[in-house]
C-alpha cells in the first residue's frame, strides 16, 4: 500500500524518467522507485503525450510533470525554448 494513500494510476512526464527498471541517478528516478515500491502503477513518458493520447487518461490519481521538460530534438535550450515548453505544459495540464 502506498504511503501516499494514492488510489489509482499516476502519470509521470520527465525527460529523465526511467522507462524500465534501469537505475537513474536523476531525482525523478528516486521518486519513481519509491512510488513503484509503494505499489503505485505509473504511466511514464519522456515527452508530453499528444492531446489525443491524453484524452484517454481518464481516472488518473495524479500527474507529475517536469516543469523544465525540453523535447529531445530541441537544440535550443535558451530562454525562448524554455518559455515555449512551459506554455506547452500549461496547455497540456489545462
């Protein structure tokens, strides 16, 4: 049973989230490991799912989204790219 008293499936979106059982030294690896050991089933994505995919995520208990998520193909990590991703995350969450 989860120490978080979490009932249901969680969604984790982070460019460093472990997709399998590989250990990740990034803090998200620790969070995912704890949630998994607490028995919380997780959907894991390294980029924002499409709107069509997200519309099928009914009944999620929670969504944990990396605020500094940048697309893997993005070569520009400047202020404009970061602000564009923050805006995309806000649209996704709404």
